C-alpha cells in the first residue's frame, strides 16, 4: 500500500460525518442451493462511461482494447442493457438491491437522504451463503457501505488527483496518485493478500472515471491532440416538439452548462466562470510535479484559445473537440486498469471460475442533442454498456439481444451464488441467458423512472416504458408532456409522435404496458397519474 501523502490542511478537511452510520441488517446464514455454480464475481462499474465510447460497441471514437477483451472468446456483449434511473446514486441503489428506486428508497443524489443500508442487498445475500465480499472506489450512497467484509470508498464524487478515502475503520486519508490506478491497486491487493482464498468471492471495483470533469493522468495528457472527431448528427438539435429536452441545462455550447475552465481546463487569470473555484480546488490537489506536467500541457492551449476569441458555432465545435479528447484521455487510464485486473485473473488461473462484469452507472451524451450528462430516458443515457467474461460452464457467446436492466444484476449474482431470491426483488436473473438459453417468456419491455428535479441540469421528472421498438414517456411535476418514439424509424428520437394522427392504437397499447409495469413493480406514481384508457 502506498504511503499517505500529506497535502495542505484544507485539502484534508473531510466532513466529520462524511457518511451516515448504518445498522448493518445482516442476513442469517443460508445453505446454498447445491446446484449453484458459485463462481467468483468481479464486478467493475465505471461512472458515466457510455457505449458510444467503448470500441466493442462503437468504433467511431474510442479504442478500448482491454474492455473489448472481455467480450471476446468466452465473453458476451449485451446490446440492450438499460438502467432504471439514469443517475449515479439511484442507479447504484437499483443495482445493489435489485429494486427500482421506489423499492429501495434512494431516488436522487441531491436530497441528501442517505441510502438505508439496513435493507437487503446482493452482497449481504452472497455473504449469507459463504462468499467474501469487497468494495473499492465510488459508492455515492451517503451512508456507510454494508454487506462487505472489506471496503474503502471515496467521499461523494471522489477526486481524480491525490484523492481522499473513507476507510472501513472510520479513519479518513489522502493518498498520493491517480484515482483510477489507486482503486485498481487496492482491488488487486485484496485479491492477492486480503481475501480468504478458500472461499468464493465478489469484488466490486467502482471507478470514479469517466465522471465530470474528466481530468486525465499526467502520462496521458498529450494523447489524441491530433484527432478531430465528427460531430454527432444531432449536435445542433432544435428540440422541436420536446419541451423537457429544450429546458435541460446540459448543452456543450452553453457557457453556463459546460464551463470553459472547470470542464475544459482553460484557466486564465482574467476569466471568471461559475465553476472556476471548483476547478482551482481540483488542480490545487496536485503535487508540484503533477501540476508542472498539467500546466506545461495546458498553458499553450489556453493561450491559443483566448487569442482566438471563438464565438457561436465555432466555439461550440471547439468545446466538443476538447470534451472528446479529455474524455478519451481519462478513458485510457480506465482501459489500462481494467487490463491490469484481467491480467491478474489470467495469471492466477481465475478466469475459468470467475464471472467478470463490466458496466457503468448509466450512459452519457457525447454531443448528441448538443449535450453532455445523462438523466433522460432517451437512448444514450438509458443504455449502459454491459460486457462479461464468462467462466467455464456458461456457454453464451457473442452478442446478446434480450433486454436486461441493472435491477437484474442482484438476482443473477444471487442465483450464481446459490442464495434464495426473495419475491420482492424487481429484477430477474439472467443466468439462463448466460448459459446460452433464450427464454421465451423473457421481458418484452422495461420500466424507467427519474426523479431528480428541480436540480442541476434541470432534467424534469419522468417515467416511461421501452419495448423493442417503441418508447413512451411522461414528463411531470412542473410540466405535463408525453413523448412517443418509433426507435426503428427515428433512432435519434427527434420526432415526438405523441398525439399525432395514426398513433392512437399504438399509444393505447403502450399506455397499457406502462400501467402493467407500474402495477407489477408497485410504483405509487400510478395513483398520481392514473392510466385509465
Ligand atoms: C455532479 C456534476 C453533474 C452531474 C452530477 C451527477 N456536477 O453534480 O454534472 O450530473 O454530479 O452525476 S459537478 O460540477 O460537480 O461536476 S452522477 O454520475 O454522480 O450522478
Ligand atoms: Ca454516473
């Protein structure tokens, strides 16, 4: 383990009650199902990593050879992998409980209400059948992790450089280095020295990368500077027929939404932006050597930028290019570190006995609709990448097209471990799919519900249903707007068909399916907006 690095006192100040203490609510030991395969599970989850920026899914922008390794050979790639609420904390709560937000009680990041860690979660069920469990990295549920034999998390969003950690013994520390590397260091150290090698294990590696503000490691700063990326078709979207999309504050072109200093690092003494101080605090975490490398790289770009005095579309396109480069540089560290984990598992003969999962807490906009960020039920942020290396005995291969959702991970892992799956779990185990089966009764639609409004980025509350071809959404709270898309005819979701002549029957069917899902999952919102026809 690396020594604790001493930074300025101010940077060390972590709020005393950084995480609310929780009752653990452990689950009594169970006898595992004797037929369960009891594979080890390595679950790697990133933050805001979207499928457009993963070459197993999309080769236009990114080259991610280590992530792609997961889907090759004994691996699978899910083409229809969705979240239930496209925001970090809520998404993590859905994932760990197997329940939609109204079932686990964690609706949003900003209300400050901590996750109730005394409720059942899949790591607790795995412990109850004899698994060892560990978690390293971003947690973001505002309460102490429960259900883990070993954990070490970052407060809130975490810091890319010389990050703060909250340790299991209640202490807090600042470590020297780059967060993506450190999270991997701790995970590998646990695999090698921390666990009881006679037991099956579940290791959760939760990266902060690719979260805003995309601060690359110094060794990757100079990458991709000679590349120019094509603008997405919808970059100059006019949001016609979509008032909630128009109201959202996540536009790359907007100086308020995408900050030239905080997001794009154009720090200048004469320029004052909304998030300048936040950026100064982030670069203030660097040691002199890191800071020198940073400034040596950025200073010429900063000078060129302010000299050029770009305006309008030219400025928007310039911002898009820098955004893409920063995102890709941060991604290089992530891909390298996933490679380190795979190398370790291979070198230690663990690949045949371990399910390795790679996913993100949600998708993200890379300029589509002119945006960054997530939250909407539109495709880019509803989707999340999902790749898996399968252990011996699971015969699926290549692409999987069944619709899965992050509420399915918990029951899948529980079935693998041989734990009982209680009836109140909303998700469905997709272990049969990993075995190579295509169950005829697999779901034909998914349900989504987003709540964080009013809040940063101003994405209005909405819920909806997505089938293989169609999507119906209802935006509510200070708006009452329905949207309907035919994803086959209009994959970019520009043409809101709701209320258009000829869509009456389709709308009726989708409203019926939406209500069925609300009833199945018992979402109380159906009493506020009853679907009667
Ligand atoms: C921070 C970011 C937002 C982001 C949320 C949620 N602002 O508040 O841009 O949408 O996190 O992200 S920042 O100024 O702090 O960077 S999430 O992935 O954690 O849900
Ligand atoms: Ca996220």
